[in-house]
C-alpha cells in the first residue's frame, strides 16, 4: 500500500485539477448558450451595467493616471542611459493601449466586481434565494449569470478605452511639466505612433477580461459553501481566479495578436 500511496495522491491531484478546469468551462459554455435565448432580464442587465461600468470608472481612471505618469518617468530615466529620451511619448502610448491599460483595468475590475458578484450570489445561495428562483421556474444562470457576464463583457472595453486616454494624458502631463517636453510635439508623436490594431487589441483584451471577471464571480458565488466562511472563501477565490486568468489570457492574446 505504501508504494501505491504516491500514485493515489497523484491521481487525486490530477482529478482535482481536471475538475477545477472542467466545471468552470462547462459553466462558461452554459452562460454563452443562454445569452441569445429568451427570456431576457433588461432590468438586471441595466443594474449590472452601472455596477460594473460606471462605479468602476473612478478606480480605473486613477490607476491609469498614475500608471501613465510613472511610466513616463521610468522610460525617461531608462532612455537617458542611451540618449533616447525622445521615445517617451511612443512607449507610453503603446504600453498603455496594448498592455497596461487592459491588464490593470481588468485587475481593478476583478478586485471590485468579481468580489462583489461572488459575495452577492454566494449570499443568495446561503439564504436559499437561488433555490427560490428555481422554485419559481427561473433559471439562475439566465437571471444571475447572463446579465452580469454580458454587462462586464461590454463595459470593460469602454473602461479600458477611457483608461488608455487618461493614462496617456497622465504621461503627457508628467512629460510636459516634469520632463520638459513640448506639449504639441508630445501629442503629435503619440498620435503618429499609434496604429488601429494597437488600440483594437487592447479593447478585445478588455472584452475577454470582462467576461472572465464576471464569470468567475458568478461561478464561485453559485458554488460557495454554507455560512459566512463559505461566502468569504468564494469571494477570495473569485478574485484570485479572475486575476490569474487575466494574466494567462493576456499572454495568449498577445501571442495571437503580435506574433507572426
């Protein structure tokens, strides 16, 4: 038996890993299959739009503003070693719209929205409100998951676009006020360096990140344990899972978009 113990442990770990991948995947496919099928719940969708989009705007904007300013300082400091300070506007713009804008925006939304959704849905499960929905012939996935996932998928790209603008503006302010760049030249260099797909790729990433954030929030909320501890654990797991998936999806999408 002692010789088989490591094999049994490896088997249990493999099954646990496969279940951890398979269950969210099946749940995601169920959500996607329900998006275009009636009934629809416009009130829940509108509420989710405000919760995910409007109320996330301040934290995303502030994060982008300070990130753009810090990025300009760092690039200027590093570029000074090679007499390449002139590249500050170009790298700030490309770095924000391709990577930092979508990723940091997604992480801020994950911290705020995934935890909120998981806590809300988990509390509904603990108080048996989800069972009540089933009793009333209302599909919980249709009523709880689809509006939140759809709202996040549509609004996070908008947040990313706003964050890109604010981040580039933060770099512009630091570049002009602290680093001595000409204001007009800085803006012209920024506009000249950006291409359509630089911005478009970031918006596509934002849509994917929004989908993952809301999906993890609803999934872990619906599968939370009983009691306050179960809801707290589901909230924590939702944020961690959403953050890890954002980084993994970011690498895959970057590989897909920018590697021939």
